[in-house]
């Protein structure tokens, strides 16, 4: 087995991290393990390595090698490869496809489950409701329950347009 | 307030703050990462954009009730020494210390809140508490953040939560961490399996100054790594559970060492005292490692009459920048080692050498 970092030397350190029901594996050679501080009690955390290792490739893979540029800030996947960080909030939309796989390996889930800004809470609830109804609608159509589908469609129509937060910093 | 040195409380004062379990848990901290919706992240933004963001955030932060009488400093106005002192106080990260024009810092009077502007994210705010107080720190920074969101348009996505420069912080943007003093586990050679099992739970173990730093003085930072797909409360809860386990293991390790290898423990602590009380030249790294053993000795009742706060104070004042600050001339590392030894000898002159029959310390908790 080859080292997953240098891809040259044989791997002798094998790491497995289990979080919830997900398992991640990493195989390193002695030198890379030392370099990454795997034996050093102070510095090692698997996500740090995974991020440096897989992130850029994953992004590249997802966009098929063509250079995608964030329309808002001009950030490219090559820049991500260099820094491991994104250019602006909009980048999360630009690189959404490549990021989704990465987020799955990095986090507990892919959907935010914590606090949200008060002003957006209403729109968050609406979008949750909309998603639920759309899911039901798709199911109803699939099972050819057109009566239910029609009702759901009406319900969806009644949901107000997503309110746009109109406040602007600073006050 | 413009002079950071007049602003910060004295090391003696700052090490006399007490909290639950502070024998082992030195401090608890919760930080949140936030960004402004329509601006590039600090690492990608050009200078004028960073300055603009700083000008939006700084007044908003300074106007919060919690930040009354706070210190505000632009990073380009702080000297390298000032910044290093702030790092040694854990008020800014090493990454932030390297920042310049367009980055800033706001710290409140009691040093319980500190906000880094334009570090890796536009906003990194932290609540710091002595001892084991994760829940309190989270409640405090949650309220702080709720006030701030009224004034600043955060970058937030319904699916992904708070958007951060690095995908590792996405979602809640939270890092819950505690600084632990674990000499028992280190001496008992149980620290590596503990670190490995903590890692397996998806938590990170780091050194004294966070990411990529050494565990000097047997001090370790334990923190969450995952920020997306779990609520803040669940993350705090998980950390609390793991920390109570680590505390128990550390207590057991100390007990076992005393029962099974008392000579080893007394030898380490006695030698640490001997060197600290008599050395004429000592590096900051050696000082920290020996002070850690002395701290253990105080906890075990081997230094009746000595206070843990004295050791903690030395832990801070012997760090390079704190030491340099007390002296007017710029010193070389060798000269600092001489002065460090002088200072430690002076401070320990009233501490008698360790007793052999430990008495439980009066202020045990």
C-alpha cells in the first residue's frame, strides 16, 4: 500500500477515524506521518490532514478540470488548492458541487443544524416548508395521486416569496 | 483606551481568577466565526476592502454593551512585542499577530470577550472563562453574537449555515475548547492513548497556542473539529462529557502515581523545584516544563504555603514577550535566559522545598 500523501513510499502508519457512522482511512509512510505530527501528541488531528490532502483534488474532480471562477470575487479552484480557504461567501455557490463531497467527509452532516440569525429565521422556516411540500409533491406525482398533487401545488403557490432581508450594515 | 499595557490586567491578577476544576482545566473558551455577506474573506480581499470591512465591524463591536470601556487596536498600530503579549495571554491567535493594515482587535475590560477582526474570517469572537465553564462561555458568546447580528449582515446560507473562509468552520462556526494541565497523564505515560481516543471522537488535541503548536508544560487544548450538521448545544455537551472523562483520568493517574511510584513523582517535582529555585540561566521551554511539575506539586500538597496562582503567574511572566516587556532594553535570547532565571529565583525564594508527606492543599476543589 502506498502512502496517501507522497504516493511514493510504502505506507506503514494506518489511521482510522470513526465519527458517528462514518469511517475515514488514511495510510501514511513513516516520513509523512512524522511530518504531519501523527506521533506527536500535540498537533495531530485527522481533519487537518484530510483537508490538505483531498480538498483540492476533490474540487478539481468535480468541475472536470475546467477552470471555474467565482463571478463575485474571481477566486479559482487553483487558489483553493493553494490556501485551503475560499474567496468569498458566494464561492460556496460557485464551487458547491466539489465542496459537497468534501463537507461530507469533514463534518457530521451537510445541513446546518444550529443557530441562525433572527432576521433570517422566518425565511429559513419558509424554505424548509417549501422543501417538504416539494418532496411530498414529487412523491404524489410518482404514485399518480393527482388529487393530492393538485392540493400540494396549491399549497406551494400560497407560500409567500422569500422575503429579502433589506437591512444594510453599518447602521 | 489606546495603550494595551495599561489596559491589560497584571499577570498576578489574571492568574488569580478561579473557576470550577481549575486544578486541571486552566480555561474554557468558545469562539464563533462570522463573515459579512457582501465582502471577500480577509485572506482574499484586497487591502481597501479589508479596511472597509474593519470600518464596518469595529464600531459595531465597540458599541455593544459588553464592550463598554473596551480596548480597540488596529493591528498596524501594535508593535510586534504587543502582539506577542496578546498571544501569550490567549487574546489573539498567532495568525492574527501576523496581520497588519485592515485587521483589528477589540478586548473588553475584564478580558472575558475578545474579538479579532479580519483574521481568517471577518469576525472571530471569543468568550473566555477560568476553569471548566464551557456552557457559560457559550451562553455569553451566543448573546454577544445575537446583539451583533442586529447591526451586521452576516453571510448565512439556509443549507450551510454561517459561511466561513475555511470549509472546516462552516455551519455553526463554533470552536469550543478547554486548556488542560495534564502532568499526571504525561508522567504516567497514558497521554497518547487518551489523545488517540479523543481524536477518534472527532475532537482535536493541540498544544498551548493552538494549531500546530507544541504541548509545552503539559498543557493541551481539546476542541471540537466538526461544525456542520450539529447544533452548538450538542457540541458543547459532547465536549463537556469528554472533558469530565479526561479530568477523571488525570485525577486517577495522579493518584496511581502517588501510590505506585511515589519516588518517581517526588523526584520529578523535587528536581523541578531545585532547578527553578537555583538556576542562573533557563530557557522559556524548560521553565514551562518545570513549572508544570511544580504546579503538580502544589496540587498534591507538596508545597504547603505556596499558591497555585504563583506558579501560574510565573508561567505567564516567564514567556518571552512578557519577560521582554518588563525590561527596557531589547535583549537577546541568551540574556533573556539569565534574567528569566533571576526572576524565577527571586519569586521562589519564599517557597520552601517540597515536603515528603503531602498534605492536601487548603484550597482544594
